[in-house]
């Protein structure tokens, strides 16, 4: 599965969905055993290279540890990836 060629807006929507999936563990705590490695895999596929791998490790740790699932890691990575494009568009 290759998620890298998705459009920017599709990556944002997919990332927000993945962040929302992280909240499921507040209702079903055992969901983290499935979601932590799956979210790391999806992050690595969504963003290529070293940045994607680092983000995958961060999202795995964030999802595996209890009570820090509220951090929107996918959205933060999207903003980090496209910050230059967003600021150039707003300055023109």
C-alpha cells in the first residue's frame, strides 16, 4: 500500500481520521494493541523518507502509552510537512 502520492487535502483528511481512531482507546483500552503498530505503519506509508520513519516511531510510542492519545500526531506531521507551502500561499 502506497499512500505517499495522495493529494495534500486527502492526506489531511486521512490523518484527521487516524487521529480520531486514536481516541477509540479511551472507550476500548485494548484497541491500542492493534492501533499502535497500525498507526506507525500508516504514518510510514503516508510520509516517505527519514521524516516518515521518525514520525512512525513517535506515533507508535504516543499510541502505545496510556493517556497521551490526545496528541494529534498525524495532523502535526501534516502541518510540519506542508508548512512552507502554507506560509508561502498566505504571504502572497
